[in-house]
């Protein structure tokens, strides 16, 4: 089953994460097309990243699964984004004008892991 948008319950689970600590979000992404729509999304989302103080630590194409299911085509890209705290992430993704619809169109599946 594809996962693209968070549910209310998933947002509520963030309550257990300490507020005063940075978080890194690990994104696994499967594109709905060749990746062009995701590039449009990132261009539209970039001002929101900047205003939230988010730092893109790394992004790259997934080319091979070394340990795990050997289907490297399962994911197209991974992205690591650091936020000063979970609230900065929540405010960014729920801000008026944030391109959530474009992200939803650009992806056929995704996973988002909160890391500390």
C-alpha cells in the first residue's frame, strides 16, 4: 500500500519526540513519473525550507540495494533534511501555500523516518 501523506495519528505520534532537539527526516521516495514533478515540488517547496531553517544534508538517487530486498527500483531517491526541532518541520509542512498537492502528485509512494 502506498504512503504519501501523513495522517492525523502520525502527526500526534510526534508528541513523544522532545521539542528542544534537532530532528533529521529520512525520506524514501518513489516518483509517479521520471522525477520531473518532484523537481517542480522541490522548487516550489524551497522557500518554505529556507524560512523554516531546514538544511538539506543529502539527496541522491538510489542505485542498488546492498542489504535487504534486492529490488533497487523500489525507491528512486533518498533525502535527508535537518530541522532545529520537530515544530519547525510541522510548521513548514502545514503552512499556507506549502505545495502538498504537488508533492502528492509527484510521488507514487514514500516513507518518512524521524531520526535523532
